[in-house]
């Protein structure tokens, strides 16, 4: 980029912005690579090229895949005039001599790459040819990771990557380009473009393109501060389009005279040492699996063609994986990806996703091997993998990710420190669809991988969890707040005076937190009434109707009477002892949905019911039998998942700071119990000194219009920043920021409930 590092860096930045901002034709996928960073990789694709020894090369390589073709076009960047010298914008002549030499070296390298691939294929070296194709796909993948504004859909990207890896794409070398920035030029000189220019004495090719521009205009246009007609990006995009869609065919670089075109459609163009930059070659589709290195997922992914080919294995190795670096800045050049090695280290087995990831079947090799393992097929193999690693399932995919890269939730792994989740998002952002999907996956996967399936308790404020599709898919039981067969004063243990006091005190405290007018005098009177009823009934729990009747007799009519009236006269709980069951029975192998919407606008009664159930749920948890963890052969400690509690509209409860909720969040892990708190705003999780976020290790943050990075940091997201908060403010439906103990913080597109139950 020249001897002046500051000028070179600015030129590099402007070029990347122009390439990243230019529109890409529909159905195509475009990436850009810094050639300095991937030179070693390119040398491996073009042995004995000698290019690295000259230390001359272009700056960038544009790679575009469209249809059945991939086109490569090198770009050389120059930035002069920062020292204050004037003059005019450069054109074809001496000022283009150095950039043309740089391009000439890169063109030579690209030709060598073509020659090497032709040699491997013509000599029937299928194994090495497969590695070459896989390496080319990996190179393209690296470029995609440096292209944050990728508009192509995940299916288009996946098809392009898979086609490269399988060798069924035509490869063309487009025309090289010069992007020349010159500062302090004479007035009137703003921007010039050249096409099909040439310079005697240089063997670059018979045609190239160039754009010379004042950097000031490029910067002002990108910042939206340019007063005139925006044309820098438009002219650059037109030039790139010309370079990629009009490759030079069969040019003799030495003479720079075009060869005669192929005689007919049946005659293939020659590709030899004299073939020019536009030379092409066709590849056939081999019946072999190929390995594509997926740095994004941190796992090697095996792509196997599933239609029209033999499922035949050939020797070859799985490549090693690299740590996930999806959060790294796109402005810095990553280290060059190494050529795929011929052996692999052991990797975790593939997870059971439960969703289709695309046309290619995705498999992860389980054991180190010199050949590609056959992909597991059928429910039996997926179940075996899931059983080995406990409850584990897909929650979404990375938007625009390669090879169907998935985000997963793995509560069955003991390295997930807490089973608790926080779900945040404005109305209509997809929270309910996510929560339903979580319930379905927890039920479905746990039924396959452990002795007892996960049961769930759901508080439904808006009738979101009572539709037939959800009830049928998860095996739910919906309770209306009418004669519910529970007794909130049940001891669940042998009667003692101390046990009766604890239950009476907890009940009166709950009422005092929710309802105004229940002070110390009323609480003491209520406790005395309840304890007296326990004694009169030889330890049997009194009903709320009996408590109300006795309280009226022994205490003056006050707020407690009014509160109990709402439950007794409203018949919220049954008064028939023969109908009463325990919460254990009510939740056994089901999702118990408590319909709070039927209570209308009575928020006090709704919240009181939730707290009563929280208390019963906690007591039930403490009685659960602890299932010891088990250890898998690959070193994973697997925990049993027993139960999940879902509190929708959780801000209604968190504001009261009940000790029982705090205890559930802190102690649930020990019993395999998780709590999901869902609310609309980030601030809801921190209430008057109580920070519920501290015990929520998994987060799904949907669109929050007023999100700020300090609130994200308060939730425990250590890498929160301004850009992350800004992106959250603009998320689309079913998109969220996802993090868990075993998943880095990343933006995903969730798998909604409707998609899980959609017919195949």
C-alpha cells in the first residue's frame, strides 16, 4: 500500500468501504480478500509460482460466485498526495506503471493456480483435487467473513460454498483493477475512470480498468456530506461490474494479442502456460465427500451430496477446527487460513438440531480417522448422539452464516453454570414463538435422552400458550383460575407447629408484599388464625374458605377479609378436599399452563396466584430426588434436567423482590431446575438493588427500542458496546442477541415454534 503507512491505510479503508457498499446482483455472492493475509494460502494452491519471492502482489482480490461461475478480480490500491504535492489525477502512463507491475504478479499467481488445478484433474489425482477445491472454498469463506454487509441469503451462500467445495463451478479470472486516490489535485479534477487501457512494456494483460479519484470526495460521499451528485460509488460499482462480467478470454500475456476464440461450443478453451487471464475450465462433480473448514462454527463440517451420486468414501482427512472469531473486527486482516491438513483431531459429535439445515447433510466426524466417516442417518443415530450428551438442541442460526452454522442451547452440559434464562424484547419481536420453541425442544429432546422428560410450569398472562398447536405438541394441561385442585396451605411434610408457622408466615408475607393495607397487625392475626386451624384439624391444611370464615369471626373486618374474598368467592382454588392434589401430580410429564388472562384486569390476584405457585414449585423442587451426573467418553459431564419454570411478563413479579424467586434462581441448578424470565425491557431485571440478571446465564435479547450498552453490561454481557446496542434497536422479528455459557455472544435468527411444527 506504499511506503507511507497512514496514506496506505486510508486508501485500504476507502477501497474496502467502496467494495462493501456497492450493490451485488441478485442471486450472487461476493467477497473480498486482502492478498497480504492470504498469500501463503494462495501459494499452496499454486506450487512453484515464485510470486511470494518477488514480494509484489495486488492489495485485494474480489471473488464473486453467481450461478455456476466464480470470477476472481485483483485490485491494486494507491494513495498519493498526502504530502501536499499538487497536480492532476493520474491516467494511463508512468503513474500506472507500478500498480500494473503489482497486478501482473498477482495475475501470474492466479494463472498458476489454474494450471495446478488442471494438472491435478488431468492426472486423476482425485484426492489432491478434492483438497484443492476444499481449500478454494475455505478461501472464499474467509472472504465472506470480511464482508459484513453480505446481502445474499443463507441458502445462496451455502450453495455457493458447497459448489466450490465440490468442484462444480466454472472458474474465470476477471480483469484487474487499479483504484488510485490522489490528494491535493488541481481544481476541477474529481474522478476519472478508464477501461481497456494498456501500457506498453507490461505483461499484465490486454485490458484493465482503473478509477482515479480525490479521496475527499469518497470520504464525503460515504459520510453523506457531499453536496454534489454522489458518483464515486456508482462509478466504482460500474467498473467492478465490468471487470467481473467481461473477463478477457485466452490472452497471450507475452504478446498481449487475443487468441482466436474456441472454434465451437464443443471445443474447450486451452489452458496452458501461455493461456491468458480470461482462461476458463469446467469441472465435473465427483462422487466424493469433501471437507470444508468452517472457522465460524469452530467445527469441521462434512458436506456430502445427497442426490444423484454414489455415497462412496475416498481417503481424505477432516481438517482441524479453529476457535470461533465471529466477533472479530472486519477492519483488520485475519491470519491466513492454513491449507487443509490430511488428518484431524477428535471433535465433538454433531448435535441433534431437529431442523433442516439445507440441501447438504451436515455431519461432524466423531473419531480421528484418515477417511471421511459416513454420516449418521435416521432417528436412531441422532438419538444416540443426544443421549451421549444430554439435553442439547438448536435455538437458531447465524444470519447469512456459512454451511448452516447453528446456535445451540446445551443445559445438559454441567459447564452451563445456571439453567436460568432471560428473554427480552418489545411487543411483536418473536418472544412468544421462541418460548414455545424452547418448551417443545425441552420436552422432545429430554424424552429421548433421559429417563424422565422435563416438565414445565408456565404462567400465561395473555393466553399465548393455550392454542391447540402448542398444547398438542408439548402435551400441555391448561388450568383456568377456577376451582384449581391445589391447597396453597398444604404442608407437604409431617405436621409440626414449626412447619405450620413457616407456612402461615410465608402466606401472610406474600399477601403483604402484593396488597396494600396488610400491615404487621393484620399479618400476625392471619398467622394466628391459620395456625389455630392446623391444630383444630390435627395437622390437616385448612382451605382458604375456612381461613376467611375464622378470620371474620376472630378479627375485625379489614383488608385481609377483602383479599381472601377475591379467592374464596371467586372460587380460584377448590374448597373440596377430595379434589386436592399435589403440584407433583399436577406437573407429572406435562406442561402445566396457568391461565391468568381469565382474571381480567385484576393484577393483584394474578400476581398473588403466581407467587403462591412459586412457593409450591420451590417446595416441590426441594423434595426432588437428585440425579447424579454421568460422564461421557469424550469428557462431558452430563446433568439430568428435571423441570423448567416460565414466567412470562416477569416484571409483574420481579418488582416485589420475593425471596422464593431468588431462591429458585440460585438453587435450581442443584436439582436440574431452570427458570425462564421474560420481559419487555432490559431495565426490568434490576429492581431496587435486586439484580436478577446475575443468576441468568443464558440470554435472548430481541429488539429493544431504547437499548443502551450499559444495560447490556449490567446483564453480564462483557463485550457489550455501542454498536451492539444499536444493532439490538434495529433487530427484525425472530432475531436476537444470544449468549450462553457454552455459546459466545452472537446475533442469531431463531427457530420459531411454528417452524418446528410445520409439516415437512
